[in-house]
C-alpha cells in the first residue's frame, strides 16, 4: 500500500514535467583543440537528440563522426546529462556523460565526456550552440558549432 502511494505521488509530480518536455535535434561540426597524445587536427560532424524536462537535467544522445588522425576510432555514441541555466536568450550549460568510442574500428572502448557550452536563441526558429567537450577516448578535446531545432 505504501509503495503504491509513493508511486502515485511520483507520477502526479512528474506527469506535468513529461507533458511539458521539450525535444530538440542538433546538427553541428567542428575541430579538435589541443592534443592529448594524438594530433590536434581533424574535424568532426555531430548529430544530437535532447529531451529536456522542466524540473530535471536534460538527457542528450550524440553521434559523432570523427576524422581522427592515425586512428580507426571514427564513430562514437554518447549519452549525457545537460544542466542549463534558466536564462531566455543566451543559455549557458554544462554537459557530461558516458559513451562508446571507436564503433566500427578495430577496438571499441567506453569512456566519459565533460564540457560546457552556450546556446543563443534567435526569436522563433533554430538556436545556435557552441560547446567545448573533453572526450576521454579521443586524442584531443573538441569544439562544436551548430544549430539546434
């Protein structure tokens, strides 16, 4: 009985958040910065899908397609938590998560990522984002510039 009551209360609290959830699609690209045992060159393309609940951090899935010099680790799938500041036009955010790197290569590894970014909204329509993330399994940190729909 007590468990049902707790589950019912949790459903009542979270239901409005799920109804007001926002889904965003992002497309971007960029380059590596710095070097951590590898080359700093090479570009990347990124596609993301983010689910944002009003009360909780957002959850974002990213697919990276990398040009990693001297490596076959060209594709990565990452799931991250996104914590955004509640500001209207320019929104800073922190992002961090876990992923699988080197998909389709000779060795697939898991690892973490951590970064920060900023989104800028332009009235109605897409917003621009710029972020810097450190991915443990890439040989460099990456900067991504893109659009969020």
